[in-house]
């Protein structure tokens, strides 16, 4: 389908300010400020100390700003995949629990798995897209797992509606098991001009005791589109009553 840029000059702006550069700048400032996030249910709350961090979090599309009564305090709410990606992949964020103690790798991993059984698979999918400089946001409003953008949503429309499937993990993700489900999802994607991208996670027999298991996981990518009989037919003249 290709990118659909929002307005004249948007593509040039994106090329001049690549997402890899923005994320690198965010990583640097979070490390310098020794940033800590606070576990809160299925999310992590991050208090932002500087205007620079606020700007970079917005530009890199990590988390969502939270409006509070305190004008001088700025907070962002990070999803579990976002928070763990900053913590583990980028190594630029520490995370504390409700007891105010910093969580180690094993504690944080087990906590997030306890909140969602498929967290390892979703994290693998999220990391797979993020490390390739796609902007990844929640896809709940479209009935999918993630939405993938080529750059910041202010510059370009999202290209992919992403579904994550787990191979060899029971029925943890049981969607699209029948053809009617595919049809409904594809129609929805078509109505909002997105391509359905299915990321099939194969654990390859590895357990999920620690984040290092992700290195053993593999991903199969598939894009799925509707087949239109009208568009695919041969252009032939139909004979009616024996005449052409």
C-alpha cells in the first residue's frame, strides 16, 4: 500500500529527522537522568524531569502523556512492551515496584508475564518492529494488537495493522481461526487503508524463564489482503443471446 504522508513536506521532514536518531537521543537523556518508572498494573508510569525528555518521548512515540493537577510535573504512561523495551533492549530505564524497590530483570519479567500470558510473544513482536525503526502503537481501536507507522503519526498515516500469533503456545491467541474472522478483519483494515500484517512467533522449543529466551524465538511475517474476484477476472466480452 505504501506510505501516505500527511501534507506537503512531511516526507522530507521524516527523512531529515530519522526515527533511529530520535530514539538514540531519548536513550541518552534517560540514561543521563537515571530515569525510573513506577509499575502500576499493566503499565509503567514515568515522571519526566525535563522539557527535552517530554519532547523526545513525544517525538519517539513512547507512552502517552498524563494530565495531572500539578503543572510542574509531567508523567507518561508506558505500555508493558514499551517499558520493557526501554529497560531491556535500550538499557535506559530502571523500573521500581509499589514497594519503591528497583526490580531486577527476573522480577520484572515474571511480573509482566503474570499480567499477560502472551507477554513474551508480544514483546518479541514489538521489539522486532521497533528495532527496524517502525513506530509501534496500540491497535486496540482497530481490533488488532499493534499499529505500525513509518515515522511519527503527525507526519504519516499508519501502514500496518499488526496481529501477533504464538506458535506452539496452546490457544493463548485464538483469533482468526476461522475464515469469517479473516474476512471481518480484512474488511476493517481495508476501510481504514491499512495492510494486515501477521507476525507469527515460533518459540522453537525455548522456555520463557528469562528475557534471554527471546533470542531463540523466530518471527515469520505475512501480509494478508482481500482477494477481489472483480479485480482479478479476465477482461472478456460476455456473449448475450448468442451475440457479442
